[in-house]
C-alpha cells in the first residue's frame, strides 16, 4: 500500500470515527433524562390539547347530550349527600305522620 493511500485511509477512518462520536453524543443527549422528560411533557400536552379540542367540537355538535352527561356525572358525584338528604326528609316525614296518628288516637 502506498503512502498516499495509507494516509487517505487514515483520514477516512478519522472522519468515520468523528462521525461515530458525534452520533453517539447526539444519542446520549436525546436519551438524557431531561430530554426524555421534555419529550414526554410535549407529547402529553399535545395529546391533551387534541382531546380537549375534539371534546369541545363534539359538545358543540350535541349540546343536549353533553348536558345530560354532565348532569348524570354531577348526580353520580353527589349521590351520597343526596341520599343522606332524602333519608333525612323521609325520616322527618315518617316521624311527623307517626306523631299525628298517636295524638289522634289519644
């Protein structure tokens, strides 16, 4: 192998080594925890924005169904307080009828 061919091969090897090192550094930067965290944040925020946009569009298309679903959800969330309220009202009504019948019978 001639001297010029050897030097050209060494130069190509050095260039390939630098390229490999640059690629490894870029991969290391992309796989760093901060970069992965930022990518996850960007992906999640984009997905949330898309879902919100789609839900808003669907709600505008069907306002009655949206209102019914929202009302059902609110009733579901308030089921225990509402049940307690109706129990108290029932007991009050039942007790007042019992007391009236006792006083009427003497």
